[in-house]
């Protein structure tokens, strides 16, 4: 007896095909095979998850559903009644369910603006919807508002966002390899490659909730779909952060959850503070240089590799340097007109 569904397909593809058959007339034998299939493993749960997604399709605008149908390949001489589901169809359905507003947001932006701060300069920017961006020194990016989404691209630097939540108009921050989707919140984003925070993006939430995923929207869709269907471990690729929570990505966007932060430690640069946590001296001095001149030179690679922890005034590198001999095996000398930090 041949099965109505190819058993070599993945469990989700089998679930999708059984769902397709449910929308056409099944024979008594096919119905018995379907009942037997559902009784095996977690097939019933997978089928109900796929059925829930199908039901959500019914809530989409009809023009979007029509566009989805038109984009799907059909076998020659095969009617819609006997259409077999394929992986591409499953992916398309998930795309429509999870991010269908993107289909309606291909129009040009209705508002754009750029922002930039120089060395040692901070700025507060209020957007037309009341969202407030607090910009740290040496920060660069741009804003684009579309009919159905608000988007900020952070090219480099640090920004603290206080977002005016709008249910039908999501707020997205694109930076480095990551996409941060705001669910109504205040949060900080740092992207300064080759700095003390590494080459990825650092996100810390002060209040509310954000979701972090891959910057590329197709990859973001994929991991959101897998999370919806509870397939595989998604945390390295997709995280939801709440108040005081923090995550850091690497250069490829892989996420690592960090220890929670005290509320006043989030975007500490707003209080002119720099917090170091086992930070190499060369990267610590580079951080100070974002706010002004740093008249100190590291005498050797060994000194540059020494690590420091603590909280310091961003505009007082002199206080930082004078504290170093108390906690590290270094000394400060003036040689050839330069103030050097040498190993003691």
C-alpha cells in the first residue's frame, strides 16, 4: 500500500501536504493514513502549527493573498485543487504570515534625514513621531520613514532610542550585521567595529521589549518562522530582550546573551561615563579618543595588552592614566616630548 504522502519528506513538508489534502476530498484510505500519521511522534503538533498558520492567512488582505498565489509555481496540467505543497510554498506562506507588511512597503520613503556627530559631540534628535534619539560622539546614520515602517540605519557609534510605539508602524534599527525590531521601548545600540565591544552590535534594553535578528530580511524571516514552529535552537540568531537585558553579536550576527545591567548603566555615555570590563589598554585609550585628545602613548604591545576594569569620566583621560599605576604594573614617563605608559 502506497502512502499518499512521501515519507522521505521532512515532517513539516508532510504536515503542509496533509493540510493541502484536507482542503480537497480525501478518500477513506487517505483519511486512515492521515490519522495514522498524526499519531506518530510530534506530527500532530506540527500539523496543528501549520493549520494555525493557514488560518492566519485568512486574515491577510486579499490582494496580498492573490499576489502570493501568483508567485507560486504550479505543475503543468495540475489544478489548484490538486496542488502539492513544496518547501518553497511553505516558506512563502510563512513569509506572508510573519512579514506581510513588507509587501506593501515597497514605496519610496515619505521622510528621510541624516545625522552625524563629531568627536566629543553629543546631540538629541526628536523625530516627527515624537521618538527621541540621543546620539553619542562620532555617531553616524540616517532615518527613513515609509508608509508602514520606520527605519533607522546606524552606520557607526552609539544611540539611545526612546521610541514612540505605534502598533501599525513598526520601528526598526539596522546596524552592522543585526536588525533590531522595537516592540515599544527605550534601549541603547552600539556599533563601533574594532573597539572594546568587538565587531558586532551591542544592544541593551532600558524598558520594554526588542527583538534582535539578522539584518538581512530573508534570514530574519527564516529564523522567525523557525521560532514560530519551534524548530531548532534559534537563540544564536534571534533573541527577545526585556528591561535590563543585553546581548552582543559578533561580526556575522551570531548573538550572545550578556549579564543584566543596572538601568543607570545602560548607555552610560549619557552621564559622560565609560565602563571598562577587562578591557585591553589600547582599546580603553581608543574609547577615550572618541571624546577628545588623548596625550598618552603605549610603549609596547605588552602594555597595550594589559586589561583594566572600572568606570571613568569620558572627558578625563588624565584621571584614567594617573589611576593606572595603582592597579597595573605600569608607570608614566615623559620621553622625547611624549607622555608614555611603560611597563614597570
